[in-house]
C-alpha cells in the first residue's frame, strides 16, 4: 500500500473512531449496522486492512458499549453480531483474547456481584 493511501486510511479510521466516541446510541447503531454490512465474513487480515491495523480499538469500543448497556438490553443483539464478526475472523484467536481481556464474557455475570 502506498504511503499516501495508508495515510488516508488511517485518517478515515481515526475519523470513524472519533465519530463513535462523540456519538450517542443512534449514531452508534448506524455505525454498527454499516460495519455489519461491510464486514460480515471478512478475515482477520481484511478487518485489519479495513481498520488500518487498529481493528482492536473498535472491538474494545464495542465491548465497552455492551458492558455499559447490557442491563438495558436495548442494543445487545446488534452488539453481539458486531463482536461476532471479530470472533469469527480471528484465525489465531487474537480478537478472542482481546474480548476476554476486556471482560466481554463476564458482562452477563456483572449483575450477580450484588448477590
């Protein structure tokens, strides 16, 4: 990839992540739906290429959003579909390990802490 194309790809990804960080639920739903449409069935390599080698930053944001809204249940299906793209693309479990490290699997058990 040329340096100019790589630079523009990084700029696009940073703009995407900035929009995510500043956006509310409706913006995030739109972004996740777009992500699902463009990335379903992609490999780890293709996701990293799409996200300028920082796809993990988006996975972390998805996991955090899920952890923050899990008890409301309003976006859970959408969030799990998007996370599923990462987990199914991981040929050597990179995204799975990151999801586990971020506490994604423990999210449903968070409400049992008070018991």
